[in-house]
C-alpha cells in the first residue's frame, strides 16, 4: 500500500468512518495504520536521533490530542504525525514533498469537517447526493440502494480526492491532466465497489457467513476499493517540488497565524450561545397514548410503573412548574407557558390549534414533540401535519441499531445537547422512528450506523413493526433520531422515541433530559448572525494569507490548520459540555454503575435493577444511576446502592463515601464472597466482611416477613456496634451499623437487590419488597433497627 492509502485508512479509522467498531479498537487500528504510514515514508538513509525523537514526540502528542478533542483531535493528531515525518525525512527529500501534499489535503479536509458535523445545509446536501448516487448505481445493477454518506464512505472519497488535488498542486509542474485521470480512477473504483455490494452480499450469505459484519458496514468494503483505486491513480504521479527554504521565524509566524485563523473558523461554525436557565412553566399535554402513573405498593412488575409519571416529578424537582392538562392548544391556554410537551398525540389538531402552536413558537415558546416508531397508535398523521411548517417529518419505520444498542453508533453532531454526554447510550434512545429534517431544521441526535426498518401496516398487534432485519430498499446509516428547528424566536425539538422521557429510562437519562429542558426553557445570549458570518470569513482569509502559495507553505503551518480546527471546535462546545445540570430537589437514591457492578444495563432481565428502581420510587426516593464522578454525586444524595462491584473503590472514593455517611447518608452494599474483592476496601473501612461458607438459596423469616435470598453468604468480622437484621442458621446475612448521622447496611448476597430476587417483569416477592421498605425506613429514621 502507498503512503496515501495508509493515511486514508488511518484517518477513516480514527474518525469512526470505517464501519461500526468499538471505539478503542478503531483507535488502535488507526494508530497501527499511522505507524505503517511512517514506515512507508521512511527515508533511505537512517534518520538521525533528533528526527526519531521528533516522530516519537509527534506520536505521543497526537495520542493526547485524539483522546481529548474527539474527531477534530484525530485530524490534528494525524497532521502532527505527518508533519513530524516531513521534518524527519529532510526538507529536500521526495518523502517530505509527499508528506507536505498530505498535510495540504488534511488541512482542507479539516476545514470542511466542522461544516459536515454541524448537520446543517452542507450535511443535508451531501446526504441527498449520496442517496441519489447510490440509488442510481443500484438501478444499474438491478437492486434498491438507499445508502447514506456514511454507508458509501463519502468522507473517504472526499479525502482521497483531496490527496490527488494536493499532489497536483504541489508538483514541480502542475499536471491537471494527471489529476483528472486520477480522480476518474478513484470514482471508478468507488462505483465498482458499490456495484459489487449485491453479489458480495449473496456470496457472504451462501459461503462466508462469518463476513456478515460487512453486510451492514459496506463502507469497510468500499474503503478497500478506494485504497486500491488510490494506489493505481498515484502511478505516474508528477514529481513533487522541493519545499522552498523558510526562515524559522517566518515559519513560526505563519503557523501561529494559521492556527488563529483555523481556530476562529471552527469556533464560529460550532458556536451556539449558552443559555441562561429560567424556571419556566411547562404544559404536559394530556391527550394521546400515555399515562402518568407511578409505581405503588400492591401493584408489581414492569407494567405497574406506568409510562410518564416520573416526568412531572423530576421537572418539579428541577425547579420547573409542570401542569398536566387536556385543554385545547389555543393561544388563550398557551400564553401562560414557556414550553409545551406533546407525547404520542394521535388525534388531529384543529386548524386554530395548528396556527396558535406555530405562533407560540414564533414568539419565543418551545415545543417538544415526542413520538414513537412506525406511527404507533396513529401519531404520524397529526404530527406530520403539525410539523410541516418546521420541515420535520416522522417516517413509517423503526430506526434499528446495529448491535445491542446505539453505543458506538452515534455521530458526534455539533449541538449543545450532544456536548457533555458520557456515552452514546446516555440519552436512552431505543426503538423509535427516524425523522426527515429539511434545512434549516437539523439533526440533534444522529445514528451514524443503523438502518431504517420499514413498518408493516398489517402488523397491528406488533405495533406495525417490521421484521427488524435489513432489506433492500431500506435506508442504511445516518438516521436522524432527534431534530431541531429554530423558528422565529422559539425552538421546536422532535424525538422519534419517547423512551428517554419514560419513567423506567429517566433513572439513567435524567441528566440528558434535564439538559433538554434547560435548553428549551433557557434564554440564549444575543449573538448577531452577521458577526458570525464575518468572523468565519476573517478566519478563512487569515489562513489563505498566512499560507500564501501552497508550494511555499512550511509543513508546520499546514499542520496548524487541523490543530486550530480541533481547538476551535472544542472551545465552541466547552460552555455546553461544562454546563451543570440541575440537581433534583428530592430525596435521591444513587445506584452506582461506575465500578463494573454485578447488574446488567437493561431494566427487566433477571440480573437487572428495574425492580429496585420501582421500589425506590414507591418509597418516595428518586433513583439515579452514577456512571462517573461518584464523589460529586454523593454531595447531595440521600442513599447509595452498591451491588457487587468488580472494580475496587479508590482511597479518595472510600473517603467520599465515608463523608457521605458521616453527614447523614446511608450506604446499602450487597455482595457475596465470590465477588467481595471489589468491595473489600469498603467492607474493611466500615467494619464488615463476607465469609466463605455458601448458604445458597433460602427463605428466612424476619419478623412477620418471609425474605428470600438467592445466593446468600454469611457476614463475619462485624464491628461491635453492628446490629444483625437477618440471619440464617444462626449466621448473620444482613447487618447495619450507625456511623455519624448516617449508616451502612451490608447484605451477604450479590443478587439481593436484583430483579430475580426482588421484583421482575411479571411480579415481585412481597416479603422482599416490604423488607427493602424497612431498610429504607432506617435511612429516614437515622438509626438501625434492632
């Protein structure tokens, strides 16, 4: 493979554009491809020690940049590696000339990338071109291709074309005839790859099912075709001109100017004014497929908890004033509210309601529209009529993820609501519809990988869901899961899935949902659009002037473009990423998930904690998962549940839990002997331990209650002031200890708080439900029971 091919491969892997991969694996493969690139450009003479140190330093700095600054950081990292290779190869060498052409291409690509990730008109245009192009190729081969820009590896095609153009621009004699021929070869290779997808899919299904990964990731195959095309296209490339000598001071000034210009450009493109939180009034429209129930004692199982009952609770906890009302949506009823929430509305709006809702948004109100897959219960007609002025439409489909969830499948769209997400599953989007968004509407949550599974009109009992398999004619990749339109002085925000706002998901999604309402109810700072456009032009002008003629531009100045873009993009989103989400004014029960705990991330399988969450709600606690930053979360929580962690708590975390307990918090720790290693320092600190004698599954009477243990172990080495709350065969299995104003409860059973032992999808163990109620009463009373 040529140097250009290795760099193309490294860039696409680093950007996550080579198929649905675990992020760590993509980063590793990108680093290996970058190393192969360096070996390809290795000079014929052994490089001096200084040059080798320069390359090594470039690699280390590149790793730091890509880890901290996301996709634009990847481009900056690769540019640093290429610049280091150019300097190490020697200014007058052929390898340095090739590296400089790569830097020029990366610089141009980096300037385009923020526009692409903005999800606006530029992104929408490329998507439509990709769908039209793939559809035309599909017609040629007798198949239906509906492939997005990601699916056809359009970013890779653009970067490969930039490599060719840059090589022609920096040649000793510019050869545009060669460039046109090379671009034709690239396009032909890409077209052949697209045409080959159909026979390739047939071959995989018949003879090589182990390659089925490529069926939903055609870009991986297309990248190989482009690499081959690039290798052929670069044969006969004109020799590159040697770089003109540039004084060190002039090179440094050019690099600083370019860095500043690129930073301004990326900052302006990605900038969205931060909002000032406002404690506004929220109308929760009470017509549609929804209910406001909450879990109650005496009703158990998954369906006992209702759908959206927790939403008004958390809104009140965040300081908003929610009102549930079924009054008509006319101006007289809307005037008292700053935000209107519509959930699965399946009745048509009157002409007056449509107009008054439009005017409500135009005058500065916010409209949040929540719907579900395949137009379930008839929501598509009313919703699409309502959203017509805003350019957003619900599709009759189910947006289907490529694995078990949307993890590693989401595109990092530049939007305030994306900033600060810890992982792709944090919004708790699951099975919903995809949306169409016409500019100026744009995506807020975009699934880079996944497919649009057509609904089946005859499957009423299955809510019109299709076969959940990818079929010809269904769209592949770049699915809009949530979209926004700024209209007048207000906003319309549309979700294709109601899951993030449902009671069962709010335990995990409440930080994201808090950001949604903060964004909709906040008031953005004034930011003149004319000034934005002017600053963008100034940034590009500074880059153009500082670089001067591309042939004379030093490698350091070219590398400064991606670096400036990375810094500018990060600065633009920094205020939103650092924005604090409001802490609910309620008794919060934390469920730790930051130490690889025993339970699954889903809710209603046997080894999940959906039942525990429902029991916390019944006892008037607001459950909240902790994915990171446990010490910070503990500062305002009431109770903490830790369930058989696999990763040990650090000394600082143990100290934070100790402070939490001392000032009145309660720790509930369930762990068996087999899994006690991750809890050992917590157990030691608070005066508990778990013995090695298995007690297996049993039921034990605790007062009037029959309490079930799934896999019990005895507690040993108890502190003198610990009180036994339950025992089996005269061995303690549950004990509590008062510490400061709070306390600690330890249960010798890793399964005790999980669904299988407490409350599952279809029912509960009443004795365990009441025993958990008693344990939580300890936290309220502030003393362990005897």
